[in-house]
C-alpha cells in the first residue's frame, strides 16, 4: 500500500449539534476524535487535523492542525485542499491523502487499504467509502497530483460539492457492511451521541 497521510476533517460549524467541536464530544469515556485517531493512525504514515479557529483546543492530541486556506467555511473540499497543501510542503515524497470526518468513531480498520484497492481495480485516481447503499464522499482517497485542479475548482469555479468534483476525474467506491454497526455512522445531533453509546455497547458484546 502506498504511503498515505491521514486527514481528520474537523472544520465544520456543527450547527445541528448546537455549535462547538463535535469531535471533542465524549462517547464511551473518550472524545470522538480519540476513537477516530485510534482506528486511523495504524493505517497512515501521519495524521493531521483540519480545523479553523484556535488550534490550541486540539493540543492534547499532538497532531498538526491546518486551517482552510479558502475563506468562509467553504466545506470539506477546502479542508482536503488544506491537507494536500500541508503534505506538498512538509511531506513531498508522499503522494496520497485519506480524509475522514472527525465525528465518525467507527471508521474501519481496513479503510486505507480497501480504498487503494478500489481505485487500483477501477483504474481511477480517486476512491470513496460506501455503506448501506450510500456513498460517503468525505471518506476518501486523494492524490496530491490533483491539488492544483482542486484549488482552481474552489477558488475560480466556486465548486463546493465533493461528488461533482470527483466525478470529473473518476472515483471508485469501496463498500462496507452495516452490521453490526455502520462504520461510517457520524454524530451530527445531540441524540446521535446516545445512539453512539448504544452502538459501542453492541460492538463490545458482538
């Protein structure tokens, strides 16, 4: 598997959660972000956090924090561009970035390997995750070679939709089962935190 950098997307405004940082909410005695890091770190050469505002709130995790370079909370594509820019500056020998939403505590432990397999099998430069009949464009694999194209899409074309941009280049899909837990469950609302607690209990007894 090619060396791959992991990007934890934590730059959203969390309106449905009432504001604040969703990944710092607690589930099963730990922050959601801690759960994501535990699952993703063994799969990647290094992890980054994409977040806007004061980076000190993530200091306990010991990871570089990169902010969007595109203003006005332009969405996940802006976070992915920030990760690709950091990688080009600090890890120019690395060609691949995997992005995950930082509020998805059940990320699969074979995520990176299966995304690489999918894009190789289908002969396309991009790959994203899928489960339960839904694709998850934020959970994706990105080549640094498309960095300038993505910058143009964001800053010149005002493109904000991930799937519209990935469709231009070709995006493979890797499917995961949803039993006993959908690995891409994410906590968007306060009631989702209760559901996540229940799912952790389900996994513990599975």
